[in-house]
């Protein structure tokens, strides 16, 4: 077995190989391909590869075959968000806004923090959610049309 240091060094290569296979139409319905890509994503995620944490977490959370898998996916997403991944920050904002099972209770303050982190990295959906929350007075915010417009002004192309 490879040492953890070597795995950490090779994680980007493993991730991109798995990502290429995942996106490929080749053997699209193959159970074997699915097991290999998910296992490789997990290998890269478990050594802290930020993008692997995000992709693997997202796939588990949205397509996990059990509640436990979906919770595990959210945990991977949270690790990716902590590492600065904008997509994972947005997903964690959604998870904390809506809540999920017993592990992620609805928490407007955490949702707002994650949405702001994603927005700071230019994530368009996070910016839109913050603009809407400011306009409607959601996520513990007071309705503020000026704040909503400030968020909308940050939209790419806006």
C-alpha cells in the first residue's frame, strides 16, 4: 500500500483520472466503472484533495443510496468548504439553511456564513441567494433593498 504522503502527492492525478472517467460516455452504465471512479474519488478525498472532497461529497449527498451515505457526503462537503471550495461552501449553505437529518440541523447563521464565503469567491448562486435573503429578510437578516442591490451588483456580468 502507498504511504499517506505519496497518496497525498498523487491525489491530483488520481482525481483527474477518475473525473475524466466519470465524465466520459465510455462504459456509461458500467457498475465496475462507477465503483472504480467512486473509490478513486474517495481515495483522493481521504487524503484531503479539495476538489475530490467536493465532487465525492456532492455525489454522495445527492445520489447516496442511504441516509448514512448522504450524511457522509455532507461531511465531505463540509471538509471541502473548510478548505475554501466555493461550490462546497454554497452546498453547505443550502444544507444548513434547510437542515438534513440529525447531523445538520437548520442553522441560519451557519448558512449565511457559508453563502458569504461562496459569494466572496464569486459563486453566482450564492450571490443570488444572499441578494434574495436581504430583499426578503431571510436567514436572520432584516429586509434591506440596498443590501440586496449591493449583492446583485456583484453578479458576474451584472
